C-alpha cells in the first residue's frame, strides 16, 4: 500500500508492507487523540498506520480468518473476517515506540 499527496502526487512515507496476503480492506479515520490513521486488512492481518508518515502504530493484529473489511472510530477498530466480526478496543492498547 502507498499514500500519495493529492496536491502534487508525491508519496508520503515508505510503502506500507507487512500483510501475509493481498490487502482487501482499507479505512481512513482518526483515533480519539486526533491522530489520522489508515487501518488495513489483508490475509489474516490487520494493521494500523499513521497517515502522516506511513509508520505502523501498533503490532499487527493476527486473526484466524481472512480479513474482508475494517473500520475505525475513535479508539475502536471493527474488523470483519470471513467467519465473523471482531471489535478491538482500545485500538492503541500497546503503541509501538
């Protein structure tokens, strides 16, 4: 995955890698503290990225099923897999440093 600036088409940060399969779901939002984020789901992995520089904010969340959808609202991530729906709160329980 890659984020591009609309104004000039320049890439933002490095490409976002780390899924164990194709990325099937992407959501953009802001966490409760106002941090703009991208939530991506692919294979059985959900990742949380800081929009400003494409760095991961938390360790990958590994799920037993294929991720088919993601959403973010405040500090809550909602994930839909092939077999169910999971709600993860808070989204930044263990922030990466």
